[in-house]
């Protein structure tokens, strides 16, 4: 089993409940394929860098999981079939990315106090 992470953007015309249901649907697709969900984050409505289908915002979501390659095929097939998905990207994580994600989830990358400049 390999480590993967998928980020997808859903159309902004959905309600919050519809968006959460869509994310849970993709989690179910993964678990039905034998994947183990490591982390799930809903980032919410964000401004897009450029318009997609004449829309300037979208609901972002991230799912981190352990799975075989066949689960990726099933997940991306579901993305392509769903009209609510504007964009998606699934990547394989190496050991360094997995460690980084663990630290990020634990909050080890929070902002540190800024040192005040001393003026003479």
C-alpha cells in the first residue's frame, strides 16, 4: 500500500451540506476500494487563481490515504463522472512528504513570535 493525497475543488453553487456529502462520498469510494483514510480536511470556499467554467470560487477539500493503485483509478473515475468536481489532483507521497504531513497535522509549523528589531 502506498501513501496518497488528493485535493479537489467542488463547484461553489453547492450548500455546505451538499459539499460535505460529496466529500463523504469520495471517502466512501476509497474505503470501499480498501483504502485506509489517514486525514480528511475541508478547506472551505476559496478564491481561485483563475476562472474555471466561469466561476471564480470553489470548495476545496483534501483527503490523505493509504491504498493500492486500483483505488486511485476508481476515485478518479468518480471525479470525472461528477459534474460538481471542477478540478482534482491525486499524488503519491514519499516518506518525506508523509513526515511533513504528520508534523503539519500536529501543528508543529505554527507561526513563531516575530523578533522585534532593535533600533539604535
